[in-house]
C-alpha cells in the first residue's frame, strides 16, 4: 500500500469511527487551531474511551510522518507529549489536523 493510499484509508476510517460518536471532521486550511499551545491546555481530562481514541489517532499520525508526510511532524510531536494525560483540547486539535 502506498503512502497516499494509507492516508486516504486512515482518514476514511477516522471519519467512520468519529461518525459513530457524532463527530464530523471539518475541513481546515491550517494544521493547528490558531495560537493553540498544547502544553498550556487546561480543558478537562479525557475519559478512558476518549484517551484510547487519542492514542490511536496519534499512532495514525505517526505512521503518516513515517511514510513521508512530514508536514504534520511538529504538531504530532507536540501532541504526543500528552499521551499519558490527554485533555479535551488535545483531542480537538487532533480532529483539526485530520480535518486539514
């Protein structure tokens, strides 16, 4: 499977998974929400189910980086630092990246 096919399938699978939760990905022109700093996020902690989803989505983004899509490298690195205790804002930032 080529890198482009992997990413198309990954986004499709993410859309389907999120649709089950009633979340739709909105198209975005930038990778991160404007002026968003994950290290300063003070939103509520994610529950176990959403924390697991967060970790899954970070894994998909890391595969995208490994396959050559380095345009998401910085954002993925910043959000990966919060794998142990992700916040709601971090998950929203990942949705933003997938919308991009």
